[in-house]
């Protein structure tokens, strides 16, 4: 919900840092490094080192923003886009999985959260797949022309910022994981439902 506004604020600082990092690393390597920090974050959660896990969460998210800024300054690639979205989805799912493994009382809410993640993820990716073709049809343009492809991001109540806020709250107050998880699950389901309704209304003639 707030991703667009936050990106406007962070875009310039990240672009300045990206110029330096490009001298030593590729965008894809930063994506993978960030994912590794995410894996270690999950390990620290399981060991009950929640503050350390929070630090690793910040590093993971920093890498997630930096790799995009680096890609824009160099040359975005299909592989980079693929790694970015796939590793993020794995990272988000691993977070709720590890809380479920940490305490048996968290299993139910973790299962519900994984279900809601599946709902938001599929509605997000399905629209990304079909929206470009629908845009061309609505503009009466041929689908056979060779055009630069860009990933379509559908907005919603729950986007990247809200997900990270949820994770931060869980790490700061791990005893309230089920409470935060229930609220977040409801918001995820509302996001998925709203995307389906909006997509249907806009494209039912096609």
C-alpha cells in the first residue's frame, strides 16, 4: 500500500550506493547475498536470537532494494527479475514456517499465513503474466510485435512494506506472533480478493 511512496524516498540514496557497489558486485550477486542473510535470519529466529534476526532482516531488505537500483543503472535481465521475485517469496514463506517450527502453538496461524501468502502470490503473479497482453488488446495493437517486457506490479493492501512491518513486529514481540499473524492473514486475503474483483471488472469483456 505504501511501496510507491517509499520507493520515491529511497530511490536516490540507493542509486548513489548502487554506483559504488557496481564496481565490485553484480545485481544478481547482491540478490543472492541478501537471500543468504534471510536464511541466517530464520536460523537466529529458531535459536531465539530475535534481535540478531532483526538485524539480518534489515540487511536482507537493504540488499533487496539495492539490487534493483544496481540493475536500473546497468541492464535489467530476466534472470535478475526471476531471482528477485522467487527468492523473496521463499524468504517470506520461510519466516512464517520457522515461527511454526519454533512453537507448536504457532503452527495453526503459520499454516493460515502460508495459505494467505499463496492467495496473494498467485493473484499478483497471474496479473503480471496476463496484464501486458490485455493492455495490448485494449489498445488494438498486435500481440506479435517485439516489445521490451516489464514486470507488472499490482497494488494492494499488503505489499512489501506491510510485509516487512509484520516481520519486524513479530521479531520485536515474538509472543504476539499469533495476534499479528491473524491480522496480517486477514489483510492478505482481502488483498487477494480485491485483486480478483478488480481484475474481473476491468477485463470481463476480454
